[in-house]
C-alpha cells in the first residue's frame, strides 16, 4: 500500500489541513488493533508506518517473568492486504470525525442566532430540523405549545447548544426561549440592530404572552413606536411568527414606579409604591381594572414581575382607601 497510500495521506493533509502525523497516528492505531484481531499475537502490538516510504513494521513487546522487555518484529506479508483496507477505513473515520468537529465548531459560533430549516420529522414529541450540515433538535420544552409542527414545514428557530448525536452533529434549537423573541425583534426593527433602541428585558410564557421592555438614549426616537412600526407593521410581523402569542412592548424606566406601571399594561395604574428594601411594590388600580391588571390565572401580574424583577402586590384603589379610613 506504500506509495499510493502515502500519496493519499499527503493529499488529505494538503486539502483538509489535517496534520500528517495525526493521520498516521490514527492509521497506526487502527492497524495495530486489526493485527491483534487477525493473528492474536502475544504482547503489546504497535504498528509503525514510515512517513517517507509508507513501509509497514509491526512490533510485539512482551515482558518476561524476570521483568525483561522483549521486542520482536512480526511478519507483515499476510497482513498487507488487510492493512490497506484497514488504513482506508481509519482515514475515512478520521475525515468523518473532522467533518463532524468542523460542523459542531461552526454551529457553536452561531449560538444565540436565528436559523431556518425544514422540519424533517417529529418523533416522541421531539422535532428534528434539517439545518444543512447539522440537525436541529427541538425538544418539547423548547417548542411553542400548541404549534403545528409538520414534516416539510419551513421553520425559524434560535440556535442553543451543539451536541453529538448518534447519527452525527446536532444542535439544540428553540422557539420557546425568550432569546427567540429578542432575535426576531432585532431582525425586524432596524433601530434595534443599529443600537438606537435597546431591549432591556423580556419575560415570556411561550404560546401565551410576552412582555418586552425597550428604551432609547437618542432624542426623537420613541422606542415603543419603533418596535411597533408604521401602522403596526413590525408588531404584526412578530405576531405572525409567534402565532397566537400576545406581545406587549413597553417602555423601560430606571425608576421602578413608572416601569412597573408600564409593565402592567394594558391595565391603567393609579399609583405605584415601591419598597426598595423588600423589592416589593404595592400597585393601586381602579376596581374596574383589577382583573385586567392581574390577568387570566395571574399571567399579566406574573409577567410584569418577571420583567421588572419586583414582587408586585395589586390592589383596587377603592379597597385601599377604605382600609386607610
């Protein structure tokens, strides 16, 4: 196998950038294992390939009862045909591993970014997406609840963590993560991409409701208006990607009182009394707005608390007045 084999290794070295010594080490280890299986010789078997000529040498190292190490050169004549086949298999395995490592390295550099692909299959609730060189894996907890995921559908996801699957390189992807909403907005709103508008916080319950707090340090820019877009076009585009999910875009304030009031929208807030020591805010709303402020199953209040980082105690303003009297 000498000349042709070394030429092939040198070509792989030149085209793929795999160091020749790494290729030789992989092939030598595979050949030593193959020799042991074929001839079952005593001792520890090593194979050496001359990098200049490609000539093959096999050694057996045996430790005697007296502790003396004996090295014996083993015959290679009957092994050469098997060696050529084994060497090819070892090189192909090395190349497959290299391609897998490159794919995982490349996808790792895109963690947190949007990507699109076609759904390949759905098995036991997990959705598998064709992303080209890697397979996207979207487990149930990373899916938008109730969303129809059918094979062949083109879908946009956010890339999370690469991993090695038994079929090859894979990456965990998500449509439920709050970063998914953030990246969609960055793609849809030029002011976010340029830095004129900043996303300060996101609280999300996938498939139900998301609250996004935005701000701008540039005069003349309304951060909420920029995200909503002319006649609501940007907001509608976001909703079209998220299906039935509601998205509230609210202004961010450094002062907790107006921020909490904005976060509880669309409810009208009469007064916010924040206690910085306990990081709890008592919020007064008109009695007619109480159920709206709290939301179905407490969702609006819960998301507002997540968005602001404050514990929120909502009371009807009339109740508060009666309690004080």
